[in-house]
């Protein structure tokens, strides 16, 4: 039913120009093997980076955008490149599909099939830059490097008219809207959205007649001496009727026009451009995703597609990683100096200098502590909990998804074998918990009564009892205990107090101790990198979802929400996936997420933390949602790539 609604909404818009209707039926993305070569030929000489910056001054207005200037071929040839996120967000360039990581076709007031625009790419370890040197020349821009600011001035452009059309869907309640701006020439634009408020800024001045239409002058007052007498005083001009469609707020100043509109619930905006004549089109409809298939870097493929599942249609965005092609996957977290803390994924990605990332395991929002396994380079940063699902991998491309536990024992020189219930975990249990230097330089007690035993160089050097008034919402105490860099703290939590004397006696000062650790199942021990989440969705192509067995709450199991997941394909590639709300409805359930993972080619799959945490990052931006709508997260999975030689 939903897909029928969406199709009828798109096909029913009929009162606009013919070519504006036909574009809806055309594929908006094309594959690079169909495109002619229109990029600078590679030189045998090594390109030289001259200068780079993080700001672009566009017609006098400063915007954040990474850019760089290169000298190519050992001559005086100088090229200017802007990171693809900067180009899309400041200029309005739309990335099209490509199978060649060195060439990026784009759409900007152009017809992709007839006259594609293709930009050469420059790849660093974090960003992909697009060469705009020839593109800017064709557009008539003036470009100047001013320190770390790239100054761009584009030709003056006018907005000649604004047209609207709306059409009800087959359910008679949902309405799709289209707003068309007629322009004198191509020009940059930027979009933003906060809640329902959508804003389009375009570097073009609206004509006086257009401004008069949306902001008619008030009737002139009749002077008292003229009241009751016929003209010669000027007649009162009629007020223009409002334009059909959504109410628009239009402002113009300094050759720039701003259009604001409130997006109705359940609809999404999309802005795109058309040539001959030049137009900007704003579609506000149930489905706004542009399907893409881009080889973003060697071994890293960016895809987004609307997938049908029964009567529902879901926007799915994913990155496919070939771990055998100079691409490495590693756990990342919000605070590099401690396991305590959260940060937006976009900030974590920049801090760890990764090209791509996805949010990963669960965490406690109050304490900002991890709730699941994190293992990097063979060292446990946080232990698994509740035998939940986890993914493990190595740099040879081997990956395992399954349920994971950890058995750790603190063995003493006197023959005691004391079980460890957790390592650096926010999942608080009665018993002995370890807190290592990965936790941070200090430890603040998490419960009201604890015994803090300090181990340094495999020997107990101190033991101190801690008691405090009840800690609200599990927020740690303000009392701090130092964690030795060459040791750890063994923290005894024993609410009943029955085991405390025996354990503290076994860990008397001077006692020599050793740690023994192994995974359950033991096969996980051969993988240096592990991240836990859950539940497990797929194994060997079959849905094996059992959230109850992994001790998830009923509210979590029954929820339909934004979701993220990780999976593997039969070819051994890794998929990191984000799924948003279905058309005119909520996000997927756990079972629907398993089905969607199978649809995109996963044979094994693990659910990751979801809801507002669902964040997928690539090259400087979130590609699945607006940054303001994404919550802070504790940890993620970062994609490290090799830059161009």
C-alpha cells in the first residue's frame, strides 16, 4: 500500500513543464562506465600539495569546507580541489554513481546522460577531494587562494519566478509538493533543516516583481484632506492572491535569496537542478532518497537505495568494505584517553582520522560507560555482557559473528582462583571487576560500597574500602582512585558483604597475582578486534534472531526505529548499514532489519545500537541523517584507508 501511495504521488504531478515531469521517470544516477573521460590525465610526476584550508568564502559569505591546492606534473599546473562534502553542501553539487574511484560524475544544472560533468578525485586518509579547476572555469567563477581561505565569486544570477504544484496521494491524506525556481543562470545553493523547518539559500537575487508578489506593499493611506473625494490621489493597489501550495517565506538581500518552508509530517525534502532553462526543484514527498552506487575509494563502496519489504519501503544506506584492499576496520570511541564519555560519531571520526564510520555497541547514557565487548589489537578494552552477539575480525579478511562470553580469573600465589565478572564495563555486577589503564588515569566508584584493590607489576600494593551515600542514576562518585599504568584496579562490589573478608584476605598486600583469560567460544581468541552489540540477526543466510536469549528488554524487542547493523557477504566483504524510517511510517523492527540485511547480500549479520544513535559517516559528513538529529554515542567502528600515492 505504501509503495502505491509513493508512486501515485510522484506520477500525479502534472501541471509543471513537461521536462520536469519526465525527469521523475528517469534514473537519477548513472554508472561511470557509460561516461566519457573528461578529467585531467594522470601524470607520472608526483603531485605536490601547496596549501590547504577549511573555509570557503562564497560571494563574501564564509562557509566551512575543506579544500586544497596541488601542483601537478612538476610544472606550473596548479589545481584546486574541494572535499566532496564541502562541494555538495556549499555549491549544491549532486554526486552520481561511479565504478571508478578516480573519477566522480556530478550533476549541477546539467543532464547526466547527455553532458555529464566528471571531476577527478584526490584521496587522503580522511577525505576525498574533487578537482574543481575546470568546473569553476566553465561556471564562470573567480577563484582566489587567500591564506587558508578559498575565495569563490560566482556571476550574478536572478530568480525570475517561483512555481508550485501539489497532488494528493491515493490515500487522499498525503500530499506531495513541488516548488520550482526559474533562474537566469546556474548558481550555488545550500540547504539546511532543523525539525520541520527547511531552508534553501541560493546565490541569486529575486526580481522586484517576485518579491512584490510575496511581500505586497500595504495600501497607501488616504490623506485626511482627500477622504470623501474621488482621485487624483493614487488608487489602492489590489493585494495579490497567495501562491498555491505550501506557504513560503522568501527573503532577499545582497544578491542572495532565502526560502523557508515547513515540511509536513511524514514527508522529506530534496533539492535538485535542471538545465535549459535553468531551474532548481524542491520536491517534498514521502520518498526523497537518490539511489547511489559509488566506488568512493579502492576497497570502499558507498551505496544507498530504497528497498521494498512486503508493503513497506525503507531508505537503506550502507558502505561495503573489502578488507583485502588496503582498508582496515577498527573500534573507535568518544574519548581517546578514557573509556568514560560520549561524542557525536562525526566528531569521533575526525578525532580518529578515519574515512568512514558507524556507531557500534550499547552504552549507559547516564554514566557514559560501555555495555558490551570492545577489543582492539588483541587487548580487551571492555568485556562482553550477557552472552550477546559480537563481531570479530582480523586484517586477513577473516570475520566471525556469534554469541560471545569472556572467562577471566585472578590467580594468586597462594593458590586462590578468583573469578572476574567484568573488565572496564558499565554493566555493574556483584563480584570482582577489573579497571585497567584503558579506563583512564583514575577510577570513580560506581556503587555505594566497594573495596578498591590496586595491583601494580602483578602484585597487590594497596586495598581501600569505599562507602558513600546512594549514587543517583548510577552516576559515579566524585572520589577518585588512581589506576597504575603498569597495573590495574580489582574492584570488589559485594552488597551483602558476605564474600568481602575472604576475597580481601586472598588479595592481601604483597600477594603476587596473574590474570588468566579466554573467550567463550574459544574461537574468538584468534581475532584481535571485537565489538559486541546484538542481537545476532543472520548466520549462514538464515535469520537466527533471538533477542530474548540475549536478555534484551521487551520494549527494545518490539520497537520499530532507525537501526544500524554490520554483516558479511559470501565474497568476504563487510557491510555497515543504516536504515531510516519507512515511507509514511516508523523504522524497521529487528526482524525487518534481518530481512533487509539479507536483501543487500549479507549472509551473517549483527544488530548494532540504533534509534537516535544510528549514524553512518563518510568523508566528513553523516550520509544517513542530519547531524543535529543524531545522538552522542560511546563507540563506533572506524574505516581506515590508504591515501593516493
